[in-house]
C-alpha cells in the first residue's frame, strides 16, 4: 500500500506557508535580472582572505575544539565577548544570559516555540519582517500589526490593539520589532517612541523582542539606545547576528535575555539541532577578538552607504514625484509607496520582471487584510552601483508610462 | 513591574526537559575523569589540515558563494552528490528528495514538527536515542517503546503495541529507528527483521524514520540493506549526517524522503533558520567530491575498531562475568546490563564518578516506566586506548567489590 502522506501531516503543518520572496526566487535569480528583491548582504564585500587565514590559524591552534560539537548554549568565549560588547553599549549582560543561535532567525523560532500557544496573538510592526511572522505562524501564533510612521510603531495603535485583543480574551505576550533600519521599511524607532512602547509593554506584561541585524550598519547620525539598554524589568529579549557585519554562511547569531528564558531556550535548542556550528562560532570569535569585525563593519558602512545614495539619487531622478519613498539612515531597505491609481504592486512586479528588474511587492509583509497592495521593498545591498542606476531607470520609465497612459485616458473621458 | 516570566511560557514548553547526559556534563567533563559518557566522535581524528586546505581552496575559487546564505533546501551540488551516493547504495533518490539539515538532529526535529500532533504516540526502540525522544516530546509526541533483541526491534512487540494503541484510539504515525549500531545499544537490525518491520508498517500506514549516523563506521562484516533501499511505498524517511564520518562542528546532515514531505520540510526549515551553513555545505561537498571523506572513513574504521577492541577486551578481562554486554560490529556504543542484585545504574554512576570514571546510566534511554535501571551506555569513541583500559579496570574493581560484599552478606545470613 502506497504511503498516504496527506493523512499524516500535523495540524500545525497546515499553517506553514512559503515566503513570497522564495516563490519569486526562480524569476529574480535569472542572471539577466537586476534584483532589488533579496535582502542578502553583498557577496562582493565578503572577507574571503581573512576567513581563510582565520580557519588556517584555528586549525593550527585549536582545530580539534572548533570541529567538535559545542555545548548547546554555545562557546563560552564567544558568549563572553558578545556580553562584553553589549554591556559596552549599555545593554548590561552576562554570558549566562546569552545563547548562540543559527542566525537570529533561530532566535525568533526558539522564542516562538517557547512562548506561543496556538491562537496566541503576537504584536508585530505593520509591515513586518516575513521570516518573523512566518515563524510565529508556524507555531500557531497570529501576527497582529501595529501601525507605524517615520518614528516607528505608533503607541496609540499599540494601545488600541492591546485593548481590542484583551476584550476578545486574548492577552498578547510579545511585541516583535526590528528597531533599527527595519525590514522592510527602513524605519528606525525614535528614542521617545522606544520609551513609550516600553511603558505600554510594562503595563500589560508584554515582552519586547528586539531583533537588531542591521543596527551596526548606520550610514548617518547615530541609532537610539536599544530597548535592551532601556529595560529595567527583564522585559526585553535581544536578537543579534553576525550575518550582516561578517558573513551569513556560518549561521551565527545570538539571543540575550533573562535567565529563565535562556534556560528554556537551551533545552529547546538541544532537541532542535544540539548546537550551532563550532567552526562558525570560533570564526566569529577569532575575527571579533582580533578587531577585524569592527574594522570590516566600518568598511561595509562606507560601501553600503554609497549604494544607498546611488539608489536614492536614481529614484529622485527617475521616478514620478507621486511615487513616495523613505530615505533610511542605515540597513538595506527602501520602502516605496505607489499612488492608489497605479496597478497593484504585485502587478507592477510582473511588469518589472518582463523588463528584467525585480523587487518585493508589499503584501507579504502586511498582517492586516489588505495592506501592502501599493507598496514594495527595494533592497540596495546586493546589486552593483551601475545596476542600481539602470534598474531604477527602467522602473522609472515603467511608472511614467503608467501615469502617461492614465492621463491620456482621463483626457479621452473629458 | 518586573516581567512575570512564569506566566508567559507556552504549554509545549512544559514538556521540554534536558537530557540527563547534559546534566552530568559538568561532572563528566572534569579533566581527571575518564569518560565513556559522551557519544562524540574523537577529537584526535579530526582532519584539521585537510579542513584548512579545503577552506583555503574554497575562498580562492568560490569564496563568495560559500559565505552567502544558501537556499533553504541546501546546495544543489551537495544534494546531487548525496543522492548519487544513496542511489549507489540502492536507496534510489533525486536531489529534489533531499533537504540539507543542521546535523541529522534537525531532521528529527523538522519531522516531529511536521508530523506530530500533541498526544500522538511515536513508536521508538526500547531503549532509544535521547535526542530523538526529546524532540518528539518537545512537539507533544509520546514515545512508546518497542522491545528489542540482538537482531533489532521485535515484530511481535511492534504488532502488540500498535494494536493496543489503536484500541485506545491512537493511530501511531511513525516508527523511529537507528538501524545500524544503535544509540544506545549498538544493535544492528537484521535484514529479515527489516523486512518484517516494513511489512507491519505498510499494513498500518506507519512511516519509518531511519536515522543512520553510524552506518558507515562498520568494523566487521557488512550492514544489511537500508530500510530506504527496501522501500517500495515512499514509506521511509532517511536521515544522514557528516558528523561522524567527517566532523560535527559544521552541523551538516540531510533528510531524504518523498516529495510532499520534503516540500513541507523546506517550508518549515525556512522559518526555523533560513538555511544550513553554506561554509559547512561547501566543505562537505568539496571533501566528498575529492574522495577525502571516503578515505577518511576507512581510516576512522581502523581507529575506532581498535578502541572498540580495547574496551571489549578490558571488559572481558576486568568485569565480573554476570555483568552482560554486547559486542557491536560498528558505531560508538556498548550496552551493559548489570545483575538485578546490583545497585541501580544511577547509583553505580555516582560510585564511578567518585572514582573518576563516567558512563551514562540507562534510565534516560528508556520509554517504559522502569526500564534501564540496571543498564548503562559505554561509549568507546572519545577516550584514548590507555584510558579505556584504565577506566574499565577501575569499574571492574568497583563491580567486584559490590559482588564480594554481597557474597559476604549472604554468608553472614547463613
């Protein structure tokens, strides 16, 4: 009898769905396409020579240990280094409060697994990072969007959403935020806003999950103090990563939080994958300790700033003025809002792909019914500067054509 | 208001519990202790020079790609190589049927997440690998033990257990087995037994999860054909790993299974950790393609065989004859049964630790109420040969003392 797989999947498996980004991968990854879709760091900036040298040094000095399983919580050296760094940034932290994870994505997944009961609402930014919301969903959580402006999540929207949920008998447990150069909008939550959000969270016993993969890629000014550094109630769980400032290919991130949570996270991670890559941990440690990561980050800031500037200048120059966009001070992303008279951003993406340019349409990032239909995420991290210019120019032509056709139709009607 | 963490954990978090192995880590890892506890591969056999050379080559030739995120399913090259290798072993397989995982442990976790509803029974061997049963438990599964003999799980025990569960309205969905050189018993399931188990599984639409981390470390004779190679019904999910034949520190394993399952696994893994380490994948690929992994495995077989022989000879020589043990033909583990007149294996472990020798007592591996109280797992993989001899001698003295004291007491009573 052939196996009846349909009968075998668990309830929770019905909730999993692929990221729309992944669905478009086959199209956006064609070599002729200029892609603003992927939010990956730029290949061209990877420090290959330093990685080779570091591995060679590791193998000579402590090869055995860096090829063995590590403890589930991760290497003590690396956790101590991270704790020290966070403490220098006023986010007081001990190695015991840190668990090494497979990128910060695993931190989100472990947290979801530890905290979410099926049906639990999870407060998120509207729009929000797809990898976050899909992790919440895969554990039965229901992302509920908090509206944002240029200063971050709106306290009033948060208050109203919480009240509404409590009325429905659903106490939200956590608020997930990418506080600096948010994915997908590029927005950084202001200092005042952070204080307001913390105060609301405190009043309702809600945890703040602060995911900060981009914070160190700041191209202008300074980022506000982290939620973690403002926390006096063990309320904030901080997720960090080496993916954007070093390399993603070693899958090394961390979660910093209160003891009881980290203990649960270690036990959960143990049955998930035993431990994160020791080779990756040792590389992250060695290259941080030697000061290379810091130096490399400064270089990355210069390189990515230039790409951002090229994209913003090109948009300023080529896009019709009623296509709105923000000017992020760091990170990888520019959020674009199209006039409501335009085709939906999904339709625009189809048109763009016919012209060999790709971006991500906004719907997947939205957690309200009809959000994102006229928005899109443009990433400037990967394409070379020349391609950024060409791609934006192509899109500009496309948008001007749409507007011209619309004007002509309006004239015909008159 | 200080955060009330107690109120925030999800239902499923109550089910997670640490491995007893981990609880004893602090004790067994003291440098003066000869430890037969950990089931890690031996540090001394890690190919540090080859790893350094491979990374150096990778960085020169394709550094950028091996430091970037990979696709969630993993590198096409590595999947093709694994598929070819499995097909050569008569387990026909395409790259599309394979997902790269963070060690085979992540395969177990993904499967649990995809298949298990809270309360679902999961058939396991009695005793069984703790990492497997704790993954099942952490998703609400209830491991139910199938008794074993020297030829593997007993078909009669399996039939009876399934009948009993069905009577209780609980259809089991899967049977988890470490078919070669099992962790913890070292038992290899015979060919005939595999056919019988497959037939039972087919009749009840039960999936077989074949976890095979040790199969290639065969010191005598040959292993029987894999369940996967005998499967004509898309019933078997195969878990493989580079941890034992290459290194665990890159966290690279794989799951091979039918299309619908692999598709769910990819979607689930995406929100779990995005992808496995690209650097690890490229290393596994490069060192396999060059034929190094195969060559290294042959060397490991010689080295581990010697350790096994030293432990078996020492046990033969130093242990009282009524302490029973098996003689595994491969892998890392020897299972020891103590006479029922002995103190429990937990108490024996305490005594052993006072004498600076460690092993794992049997209770944690058991999924019946009182199993394993007089059994223990001895691993010969890590300690050097000299330590194996010394450690076994120390334990032998301890066991003889116990027997002598018991005889004296018996004499006193007469």
